[in-house]
C-alpha cells in the first residue's frame, strides 16, 4: 500500500507563503472591490423635433463607455454606436420611420444587459 502525502490546506499554504515573504497579509481595514460588469442604464428618455432625435439616460456607475443600439422592430438590433461616457445624444436628419432604442453600459469586465427599450417615431 502506498500513501500519498496529504494535500496542504489553503490555510497551511497561505501561512507557508507568508512565512517565505511570497505573499503579503492585507491590512485589517482593507476591503476587496467586487469587479463585475455594470448594471443596465436607466430607460432612455427622448424627444423628436422634426428630423432630429435627442436621447438621454443615466449612468449606473462602474462604466467605461455606453453603446446605443437601435432597430426597426421591438427587440431587434439593426445597428449600434459606441458613445464613450456621454449620457445624451443628439442625432440630426434622421430619416422618417419608427425606431426602437436601448442602451448598454460597458466596462473592462463586461457588458450590461440592455436598458428597457423606447419607441422613437420620426415623421
């Protein structure tokens, strides 16, 4: 019969690394930041003046940039625009039609689910 050495527990391994100065103990008052994709932006608000569309939404925090998505039917995406950290957008000379618009927040970890969608009609 062959006996294998016991696997070190996480606590024993941590103490060994601390003892060899390969790991530093965190200060007692330190906190660990939770890294995660941002939450969804708020429902966009908007208004149309002639062929011009103005949109606005709130920054939910933990965002590197926003992506505006638009489609020609609910839940579809015909195109998207990366907007940086801007929380409003004015688009001029929009062709007449009905558009469905939503916004997603993006950071280095991932992308939020889309905001609730709004219907924009340009006449």
